[in-house]
């Protein structure tokens, strides 16, 4: 698979249908170096020329082949040759057929074999610790590589539209020579019946418009009628069940919803029966206490009281509760005595998460690694034996009971993978006392839990990992 920088990935609802114009158009230059493309009745006409090749001898006795404006192929074990690529949209019901019509080539003798791409091994960093590039090792395998000068490969489907990638390989090693394609002419047909022209209507789908700007044949970005989704009409508010207000809650604990809160949000507080109010979150009923008189009117200084337990995530710092009037009484809190007599003595437990989002793992030059806890890709720090053999992290604790045990949970991500040996070894200590020794292998997330004696805990304790 050849990387291409203009691929788009998103998710937005599709709402319209476009019909393309199948009339031929004049040849036009593409922003891609050396590419001229024109529409035909059956598809596209392609004329691609290559700039002057540059050959240099590198350390290790290998040749480096470059062309201005072209990227380098970086597939492990494959020769590092230059290439260029563009995206093609394939019309609905069509089948892309590439036919090379003319090739202008020359053979150039090489004094050394072409360098082959290595495998990612780690990260190169500056003295300040910033990632500046990837460290690579030679690939043990030699992959056969003999593509045509112009190739077509399938990318996928977006909004029901097939996408392919057209790739130009102007320089390909053949034995001890380099075959240089200076010009290639080809046709790309979609095997479709010729239809009458239609007016090209701008799409209201932003993703479709982005796709048009990403491909070299935007007139063929045509959606299937089966993919069209008609927006549902707005619901008619004809009964009391449509009376609903959304409440954003950003703190855990006892929470009030007052007459003033609801009135300022546009909720018809003066016409609802407070005895029939329902409180919910994520479709589940939440019990509340009604702090007001028992009549059927919601009046000033009356309110709902409930215990909020919002679910937070890295995407939002609040949760949403809903208040609505129905034709039945809401769920009220029950009552029970608070007298502790007869109950055993217990301990209150608190969960504290210590986390700082300092390093975004996809920026690592070490090939893709999986996400960590809850799909998160941010990590606190980088632990490495040669440059960071010992690190300490401060956890602020309050109200510690030395007679009660505690649990320490750690989440880590490994980003190296060396055959035949465990890749990662972490020793964990708490306030100077060793509590665990962890080993795991390969690129991936890893978690561990430790039961800790309460006597090791003090306010402001530090967790040390090395």
C-alpha cells in the first residue's frame, strides 16, 4: 500500500445526490508535478512526465534515486524508489480499467544496487527530548518489486463512492540498471454506458465536497440514490410528553434544579404539574426529592434535589440530565433512618487519578501502536533505560487511614518490539519501598494493580517507577 497524504476519513450524514456531466473536457494541468489529465466520454486520458532523475552513492555502497517533487517508497525490504500518486473517484456501477498506451523509457547503468527501506526501530530525539525523526534498521527480507510505470490500486469506499489510487513509478531497478520512464500516456475507462448530460448540483454534504477537491476527476463523484437519506421532519409538540429540558451537570454531588433554572431555559414551568416531573440520564430514570408544597403548581423557591453522578470523558467535562413532564408521577427518593446504631464500622474510599497529557503517541516515529486506557492516546512521560532510567511522580493524598489497604493501578504503553527478549521492564516503588516488578513484550498497552499497605501512604506520597 502506498501512502497518500490527501486521504480523508470522517463521518457525516449523507443528504443529497449528485449527477455528473459525462461530456469530454479539455486537457488541464494537475497540481501534481508532470501530470496532465482530461475527461473523455468513457473516463480519463492521462499524460504523465517525470523530471530529471538524481542518482547519488550513499554510505553502505547503495544508490539513492530521487526525483524533485516525488516521494520515496518506504515499504520494508522494497527498493526506495520515487513515486507520485493521485486519487481517482470511480462512478457508481463502474469498473476502472487502466490501459497504458505509450511509454518513453531509457536504461541507466547503476554503480551500486538501490537502497532498500528498513524497519522502524525507535525514535530519534534532540538534546531537549523532542522527537526529530525515526530510527530504522535494515530489513532482513528482500521483497520482489517489479510494478508497471503506472498502476491502479483500490483504496476503499467513502459515502458510497469507490476510490482508487493512480501511482506513477518513474524509476524502477532492473538487475544492475535503472529503468527510467520519462513519459507515460494512458487511458482510464469506467466501463459505463454514455448518458445524457445533467446539471452538476453542489452538494450539501461537506464530506462529498472535500472528496471532490481530493480527486483528479471531481465530475465522477456521483452518489447512488440508495445512499440518499431524507431528513426526518421536526416532531410536532402536541402533548405534554414533549415538554423537556436538558440540564448540563459538571460536578458530582447534591444538585438542585430550581424554578429559575427551568424558567430561564424556556421550559414552560408555570404550566407543568411538578408532581408529574421525571428526571432521567441516558434513558434511565433518576430519583429526586421534591422541595416544595404538594399542589399542582411549580412556584418560586421550589426545586428538585438529586444526587448527580455525571459521567466524564476526555471529550466532555459535563453530563446531561433531562427534566420532562409526563402523565404519571415521577420517581421520588425514599426515606430511611440515618441512625448508625447496629451497623459495623466501615471506611470511606476515594479514587484519585493522576494523569498529565504531555505526549501524543501517534506522533511517535515507531510505527503504529495501540491506544492505552479507555482508548486514550495521550501519555504522561517517556521511560527509557538509557536516557530516563529513574522517574518520580507525586500523588497528593488527603485523609489517609494507615490501618486500611489501598490499590495502585498503573497504565503503560510499550512502543518497541525486539524479537526473542522481553521488551519492557519496569520496577515500581512507593515512598522508597519496592511494591512490584513488571515485564511485558511488544508494542501494546499494559496495566497492573498493586495492593498497598496503608502504612506506606502519607499525604503527598510519591510513586516512583524505573
